[in-house]
């Protein structure tokens, strides 16, 4: 079965690290906002009860979780790149050998009585 060739998809490549910085920073800032909210709720909600401990745990452990998730990047969402294929199918060709040109130098013959020198003879 012959498959139809398709071009390499740029969307199958992973995102560049500099492009991930924005999404990682936004995720970190959201988690830090939740931490601040947990701290504020822990202090200001009256009467104190079991939920005070939940807000306190959130205020204590959310920074660690935020840092870990911000440093992970997109390793869990990685997409495998599609291997490139030939764009045009080509029939196998036989290599042609170019002709060999040989150059041979002959010593120059000096004329003895003012005649022009004879052209060199081809020995082929």
C-alpha cells in the first residue's frame, strides 16, 4: 500500500523553551495568588476551625507546588515529532560517470634559425 506524501507539520514539533516562559509564569502567578488568598482567609475568617488548618496548609505548601510545576515545563505534554519524508518521489537513477579529460605538457622546443615553434603533437 502506497501512502501519499505529506509535508512536515510544524505543529508536531515541541514548543521552544522561550515560548513556554509565558505560560509557566502565568501558572506560577496564579498559584501564588491562591496562596495569598489562603493566607488572608486563614487570618480573617472567624471563628477558627478545621478550615483554618486547610487554608494554612495551602499557604505553606502551595509555594513548593508552584515552583515544581513552573519548572516542569511541557515534558508531560510532549508531542513526538513527525519524521520528515521525501517531498517528491524519485525513481532510482544510475549514476553517470563524467568523461575524464587528461592534460599532458610537452617541453617547449626552441627554434634554432628564427622559425616559429611547432605546435605540440597529440599522442592519443
